[in-house]
C-alpha cells in the first residue's frame, strides 16, 4: 500500500512540474555587458534577456529560469540537444521576437546555434519546489 502511494505521489509530482512550464520562443545574443539589471558587472555566460512580456519593470532581474528546447521554428531539422539549461535573467530585450533571448553558450547547450530561433518550455527555477515543514513526532 505504501509503495503504491509513493509511486502515485511521484507521478503526480512529475506531472505538476511539467504542467508548470510555459511554452515560448528563444533566440540568442553575444554581448552580455552592460546589462539592464547589473550594468557593467559580468554575471557569467549562462545568462538571458527577458522579452517585454517577461520583463515586468525589472522584476525578473537576477531570477533564474530553466529552459528546454522543444523543437524547430525554421528549416533546421531537429535542433534540440535534449538537455535543459538554467540561466540568470540579466537584461531586457525590448521588442524581441522571442520570449527569452539566451546567451549563445546557453542556447548552444540546448540547441544547435545554426537554428537561431527555437521553440522552448521555460519556468522559473525552483518555482515548483515547496518548502518542507519540519514535523515533530
């Protein structure tokens, strides 16, 4: 009985995690500094810029997002690597044709850069995690 319950909870957790991801579009850029969030302070190569829809007056600055390629948007067949990447939002991409403009390194981790633009699923990293309550027994 306990084993069945554990399996059921595991399946439901996976489905909730998948359902919390949003569909979007990703492109990439190559100049990471200066950024709208951190000015001239570099934040590494696994970074991204938010589209107007995500920007929300800079509320996404510094937040991490997990991004996974889900398919091609152009003639490049099978651009996805099957991996996901976690990036920090460091910039704004006003008028972007994509939801998230990834650094070239982050884009290359999840897709062939030759594609230039891909379909993605994305979610705020850690957004599906719930804090565990300490139980006294």
